[in-house]
């Protein structure tokens, strides 16, 4: 059996064993490039992919190959190979590639952006549950209904929910009709319908679909007419076995001004979070973005970016654009020192201008408590955490003095010091708390 034929057969078996997203991310761009003395050499596009496949799938691959070729003793993974881009190649980008991303127009019928696909979504521990649910829905519409995906700003929620719609379009053509809408657009449509006595046509627009995808649902909270109409639209679709997919920057229970009847419907479905990406996943995202745009950065620079830019994928993309733009303008590889300066400037903390009251209000809103309760003598556990988080963020964001922070929260400066040090230590070993704080920071910067 020829090497290419053998590897295609192996990939077919691996595709059955892995989720579609994982197969696309880790195996699709691999190739079997050589065999010698019972050793088979598999090429992967970069070091991170090599380490991942070697650690996760080596036994599976060896077993599949042995079933097809008894002469195999060992599988070795290498970076590069004939099927990969050589680092020595000179790549000349097109004009549309200069911005690191191509321009795509939304489909006028579905309102979906075709650039968002499941195959281009980087999968890791921080989002694998959400991706698994998304993939399951594309196979069986209505399996998880509603699907509620939440997470902080810039973590890929919009990408994932639109990718579900695009996958459905590709798979079922016009047999199943998805419709994507940001919640602000839904609100504008309802207001327009009421003002122009066209509310029935607006109802039809959103109820006459098979899959309704609503982005940033938290923004309808407190808008009485919008919530009312969405509640009835939700029920109409649900009762007719239509799929509903929703995204938010926080879980249903943490949207304080949302009507209880809507919150209970959201919680009655499948709720999955997208957490902040850990180091390994950030590296994978960087490689993916560079591959999409046919750009290259050294492993040292990639490591530096992954270690320094932690908050979200949008920040990663922004830093990558600046680094590659620098290389293209200067015509030389960016140095570590230059990269450090670019990264520092890109992610510098501009939040010292944030008013302290905004921080307190945001923490109170997130935990669904009042500022008065946080500043009271109350020592209940459900109050202690928000109080300590507020102290931590007042120090971390606005660099206020400990005596001032203590005074704002009705405590002395030693309590403020203790709260800051406790939270600062805890976020390094408690992912759930770390995600809460990152989410609150995003809310503060958006306010």
C-alpha cells in the first residue's frame, strides 16, 4: 500500500474516533512522509501540533497502522515535510491577506458570516463541552434545546454559534433554515414593528425558522417589550421542536434584570461555558491565526505572546497583527525586545481612569448583591467573596491605597491587604474564581 493511501485510510479511522473539531485541528493537515526499518514518519505543521498528537493520539495511530501494515514497529512525529509549508519558503501575501483576515459578507437570508466554521474553531479544555454540544446539534437538530453558551468577551462565542448555523446550511442546504441575530437587532426590530404597526411581520420573521441563533442575550434584560416578545418567540419555536441557540457573557442566573420565566427556560436547556484559554490553547490559537493568514513568527515570539496575552482571543489577534505588520514594514524578523514593547503597549492597562463606583456596581451586579450589603458588617460567605473581589479589583485596576479601599468597603486597611493577597493567590489555583474576575473585568471595561 502506498504511503498516501495508507495514511488516508488511517485518517479515515481517526476521524471516526475523534470529534470533528479535534480531527480538523490536529489531524487534517498531517501526512505520512516516509517509512524506514519499521519506523513510520508522520509530519505535522508545527511543534505544538507535534507535541499534542504525540501525547494524545500516538497509541491510536500506531494501532491503526499496525492493522494495515504489520512491518511497523514505531511512529515518529516530525515538523514539516513535503506537504507542509517550508519555513524557507517566501510567502507573498495578497492584498486581502495583509490584514490577517479576509473580508466576508453576511448571508442576507441567514445573516450568518461564512468565515465562522467549526473547522477553524480551536478546541481545548476551556471550550470542549460547548464544542461537543455544538457538534451534536449539527448532527441532530433539537438534541440540546435550548443550547445556552456563555463566557467572557472575545472567547469565541459568536464564532461558535454562527459556526453551528453555517454547518447546518452546508449539511442540510435549504431543508433546515437557520437565522442569526444579535439581541440588539432583535430589540430594534421589535421597536420598529411596534412603531409601524408591523409587529406581526416581525413575529413571523423570527418564528418562521428552524434554528434561531441569538447573540448576547443579556442585552434584552430589562427591556420589557423585547423580553415579552422573545419569551413568546421562544415558546413558539420550542413547542414546534425548533432549535434555539443563545449566547451570553454570563450564565442565566447571573443576568439579574432578566425575567425569571426566561431565566428558567434558559436553565432548562443545555448550559455550557467557554472559559479563558490556558497557555497551551493560546499557543494553538496563535498557530491557527498565523496559518490562516500565511504568516510566521518564531517559536520564541509565539511563546512570549501566549504567556503575556491572557485575557481573550481578540487581544491575541490584535497583538499578532501588530507584530506581523512590524515585520512587513521593517522587512526583518521582530526581536524579543521589540515584541515585548509591542505587547506591553497593546495590552497596557488603561483602566486607571475607571471610576471606583463603576467597579463596585459591576461586582455587585455580577454577584447579584447590593453595594450596601457589600459594605455592611455582614460576614455571610455569599457576601465575603464579592467584598474581597471588589477590594482586589479596586487595587488591581485603579491602584487605590489600601486604607482608601478599606474605607470604601467599611473595613480597615489590614482587611483590604488580606483580601487582595488572598484573591491574588487564589486565582492562580482556582480556575472558577479566575474566570469570574476576568468576566467582571470585561464587564467593567464595557460599561
